[in-house]
């Protein structure tokens, strides 16, 4: 600490000296340019009289306002003086900047907070002024519109026309004529109800005004998002930054401790590059020739003890490098801001189909992936590990980079509180689903949508959704096809939170549609994201795991859970609070990163901004309230191709047993049992009653229906 204080004092003394010299040069410049000097000051400063013979005898008094040494450097040096090299203007600019810079560094004044307040006030004043002007303009346009189509004005014109058309009688001036009262249209209207013409004019005026007021909302509701604006990054708050004044010294100290620890166990190694990330610091250890890498990995607990770290992770070796990685928690963790990552993504030239802003690596690089290339993802993590925040950043990455007609969302939230804030978004196909049967209905709907899209692609002869959306539409060909062809297809992202809870309720119902979507839906732009707290083998089955190549794991409870989700250990040693291991698509190497953070206030501001432009327009009113018949398979359609043959055999022979169907149809036991179940479900045969043979229900029904149909003819 004493060395730091001495170094700090030396640095400030240097700043002060440079500032003082710059100020002296500027004062001499002012005096040299003949600036007026107060009499009180002129009597106290040093001055000297100088006499010159050339070009004519003359003398003058030179006032050294900034002191003789500074004036000597400024002008009196014979060859290289400041005035000759920089000119008076250059000297003024150079030393003004130097004086201001050293003053700021020496006093440690923060300029940005001083500038931000007036800039913010100017921006707010500008927004208020623009809002005021737009309101005035709108009022003026409304006034002009109402004046042009005013029904009162049209009625008055009709009155004048009618009065002119009535012939005026010639009266005798001497004779007293009876007073003739002519009732005008206005008088009649005082006692009568409005005529149909006036009603029509009033209705036209109100309808036109309403149409002008709601035209933007109508366009959006009908799917026209040409005027839709993406939410700006200014709606988000900046991440909190933590000062790290002595970071380099502390990292060097830890590197020395790491080398000493390895040396104490007989391992000769040197620490190379040190990467300090937001929450993790990575040391690249270069072992000497002949040192086994596995020997370093066995010292994990000893290294953590000497470095006083909560937990460490050893990568032996680092892929692509002749080094072993040792990752320890940072001394002063930094928050990874979603706003910073969003601005960085907007600045890059490469744009993704479905961008997902995940976080930052140990090296400080942004982890931005394309969900369209994943194409499906599993997110796992215990309570408090950052899983819910990751889902929020995933949803916000989509809604802040895509219009509602480009990407549609299906959100399933059994907890009923995590995703409920997104219910009013125009991106949603249906309100947030909270029930297990609603989740099953949504998955069945996605399967049918996938099949419909594949049929459209087949009829048009294109391979995937990108080719379909970039095609040149042939209206004649598309109108002649058997099904309606949309102009464009929106991508669909289905996010299922608490997947383990749904699997506990109905695992057999959910696994099949999820597997079908995961296997086939990539080409038609349908993508799945599953999130769970408990990545057990009952939840993430082998069928599901095989079709979800991209995985994200936060801190989990045990090494077994890490093996299930990542096929590797390491997730159990993570720190929590957004510390993740990311398995990118097409890679077998795990990537450690700190997840981006977005607050609930930021989410609510973005949702309000979107909902002001576009109302929610659900394609499905509610999956939770959907009846079973609406999403289940058609009960009249048999599943097995041999169903009709089995049905006729059972009715003709009046024998219903599994072994009988096996022998007659020459099929296996499993298929015969399945056919028996289907016949029972359709009401052809009765249920099993112990050792008794099954009853044939269809035969009795046919007889009763035949008898009922013959009765009227008998009478």
C-alpha cells in the first residue's frame, strides 16, 4: 500500500508540474499578443526593459507574465523555440489541451457525468418540443378535416338553395296581406328528428375520423408491419461497472502463487497469458517437457486452496494450444449488460436469422449464436443459477431484432409467472400456455403446421424456408395449386420452461411430438428451446437428447447431471448467477461464458414500446382452453393399415383375441395387441373380462339399427 501511495504521489506531482508549465507558457503568450493587463497585476509581475539598435534604435518593456523560464522556451531560444516551430496559434492550442488534460488527470474529475446531464436535458427538451409540434399539427389537421366535411355547413347550403328556388309573391303595398309563415329546414329540424341525409353525413364524418385515428393499428392487425419500428437500445439501462485499480498486480501475485504451488508438487510450469473476463480469470499454464497433463488436473483442490478460490476448473489441455487452462473466480466480478451486447450486434455487418445474445467469454468476446443453425437447444440449471434470466435474454434477443411478421413465438410456462409478462406481445401465436394439456395441444399444432409447410414446399419445389421467402412468386402457378400459398412464412420459436414438470405429468404424450419436431422442423423454420431444473435421464431422454445438439448448462447439483446435459463434467463446479457452459452447434468443445443480464424494468419498457405500435393478434385464442377433439388425432381415422382387415375378421368370425389376429393376419404379438386396443377404442369389441372372451359390440349395434329401420315399413 505504501508503494502505491508513493507512485500515486509521483504521478500527481508530474501532472501538476506539466499543468503549471503549460499555464506559464499560455500567460506569456497572452502578454506577448498585447492583451490588456490590469494595473494592479502589472505592478507586481516581473518585467524587463529591452533596447534594440536594429532596424532603428528603440526599446520596450517586456512583461514576463508567465515567468522568464517559460518565456525563454517560448521565444528566446535562438533556433528551436515554440513560437518558431508551432506559431502562436499552435502554441495556444497545444498548451491549452495539455493544461486541461493534466488538470483533469491530477484532480480526477469525471467529465462524462458533467456532460451527460445537460445533454440529457437537451434531448428531453427536444423530444417535448417535437411532441408539442406534432400534437399541434394533428389538431390543425383535425380542424381542417372537420371543417371540410362538416354536416352543418352542408345543411346550411341546402337551405339557401331551397330558399332561392321558392317563388316570391308580389304584395300590394296598400292592402293588408295576411302574414305568411314559411318554415325553413332549420325550423323543421328543431321539432323533427334528423333526416336520413344528415344522419349519413354525421356517420360519414365520425367514420372517417375513426379510420384516420386507427389506420396504423388496422394495418398492423392485418399483418402490415411496414411502419413497425424495432425497440431501440436506449430503452435499456447500462450495466454497472466496478473499478479495478490494482487488478494487474493482483493477477501477477496469483500467477506467482500458481507457479509456486505446482513447483511444490514437483511440476515445473510457467504461467503465460492471463485473461480476465467479467467473472472468471483464466491462466494459461505451460508445463515443462515430460510433465503429464493429468498430473496437473489431479491437483485441482490443492490449487484452489492456495489461491483461496471458491472453485476452480482445469482444462487439460486447452484446445488448439500447448497449455493447460486454470479458471478461477475474478476478484471483482463485472455485470455483462444486455444493452452493450445489443449495440455491438447492431454494429457488426453479419446479421443472423434468429440472433441469441448469450453473454461474454473469459476473453471478453461476445457469445452471439443463431438459433436457426442450432437448430434446437436445451437449457439446464439449478435454482438461482441464471436459467430464467437466460430465457428472458433469449426472448428479448428475438423481439428486439425481428418484427412480429418475421418470427412468431410459442411460450409454455408451467410456473405461470416466469413468462407471463410477454402475453401481450404481437409476436405470440397464442397467450402464454400454463397447463400440461395446453402444452400438448401446442406441440400437436406445431406438428400439423410443420406437415402443412412441408407440403407447401413440396408443391413449389423449394427445399427450405429461406428459399421459399426469397422466391419470386408465380401467381398463376400458386393459384392453381390445391392449397393456399402464403407470400412469406414466419419462423416459429417454441420455448418450454420447466420441461421436467410437464414430463412428470405426461411424458409419453410429449416425447413423440417433440422428437418429430426436433427431427424434421428445421427446414420449415420451427425451432424448440427446452429448459429444465433437473436434467435427469427421465426428463432428457435419449430420443430428445439425440435431436438437440446445442446445450447450455448453468450450475447443476451433481456431476451426473452435468454428464447428462453436456456429456462432460464441469457444470457442477460453476459459480452460479449466470456462469454457464455452452456447447455450440457443430462443436464438441465447451465454451465458458458469463450470461447477459436484463432487468424486469427493461423488459417491461420494451414490451410497452412494442404494444404501443402493434396490438396482440393471436392466431389461436388459447391452447389451454382448447378441447381434446380440436388437437387430438381424428377418432374415425385408423392408425394401423390393417385395421379394416382386422375389423372384418372379428365381425365375421365373432372371435376377438390377440392370438387369433396373430394367426389370421400373420403379424407379431405387439401389432396384434395394438389392433385389439384400437378395436376396443372404436367400440367394435368390449373390454377384457378375465378369462372370458371379448364381446363383439358392433354386431349387436348393427342388428338393433336394422330392426329400428324396418319398424316403420312393418306398420
